[in-house]
C-alpha cells in the first residue's frame, strides 16, 4: 500500500483508510446498513442511487440472513439499474473495465482479459458476463461470501500484477466522482495501454506530479520500500519483520515482482 502522504496526493486516502466491510452473523443493524451502503457505492461506482431505485427486497433478505453479501452483490449487478447506468449508455469495452473495477476491485491486466469477456458477453449474454466475475476463484479468494468487494488495485498483495496498480488510476477519478458520470459514450480508458502492453505514469490529482509508473520520474530517482516479510507456510506463527529497501526507479518494477513472489507485502512506496 502507498504511504498516507502519497495516498492523499493521489486522492485515494478514503480507500486506504477504510477497513473492509464484512457482514458477520452477530452484526448489528447499523453494521448491516453500513454493509448495504458500501455495497451500493462499490457496485454502482459511487453513483447516487435514489430511494425509489434501491433493491429493497434484496436488502430485506440480507438483513434476515437469507442471502449472503455475495448474493446481494449479484442482485445489484444483475439489476435493471446497473444495466441502465453501465451497459446501455456505455461502450462494451468500457463496460467490461468497470465490471473488473466494481466486482474484482482491480483493472484488467491485459488485452486477453478484455477479449475473453467480449466473447463471453456476445456468446452467452449479460447474466453470464456478470456471474463470471462473482463466481470466479479470484472473487472467492479475496471477498468470499461475506465481504463487500473493494478496490484492491491500490495495494500490492501477493499474486497481483504490479501493472494493475498503475492501470487502476486510469479507472479512478476521485472519491467524489462516479463511474456513471464518466459514462454516456465515454470510450475505454485502457484501450491504448492494453493493446500495447504498457502502463501510464501515475500523477497527483492536483499538480499532476508523476508519483510512480512506467516512464515516471528520472532513472536516478530512488524509492524507499517498506516491506512486511512473509511467513513460510506451515512454519511457526511468528511476528512479521519490517524491512526497508532503497531501489532505483529502473529496478522498481522488477523488485516489486520479486517481493510479491516471495510472499512479502509492500506496506509503503515513497520517494527516497
């Protein structure tokens, strides 16, 4: 995860500071409502949902424990409201980009992922497209049945490609903005990058300063990585140690990949 200072510069502090929302069997009514609110915000890309548009029946089933959080996410995603906001007025590739963002919390990694979902949608339709994310192993491993999906693209967890960190910012336009407001014929945000297998530099929202990313900054720039070292599976449960590395820009991507393979977790990336 980026440092708190960098998170503020990039405009992702609300996500960096917010814990994951999980519905437990002993959750209070306020906690259930918080889960519902977060689910609407995530699935609809922070777009405003009026009271008359809410899926009150699905909300009631969730409160009663008759459906899981995953079922509730599916109900929102298969609703006419989701289709109206993100399918009917949005190009197909942009629609798929947003599905990755809303349900898996990341950006597409490469052109093959887009091609797969274009073919799936054309062959089997809308429902199959939505279910392919929610029924995926990736969804299960990260959110299971009780956690509301969240933006994983702002972190560097084990198994996630580093390029996803940069590309997530092409789909994110600030906590106060909404994905629906960016629609209405707006083309794909990642077509150029995916077709050429490149990544755009990440810039701050205010001054446009390059923070991190392909072609970002000088080749001589050093970055300080704080790393929580992984624990060997099956080994004793010991406290993770924190290490720091000074890495030149041109070795940053390689270093992040190697640390991820080792099971280490990046806790912050800051200019040295």
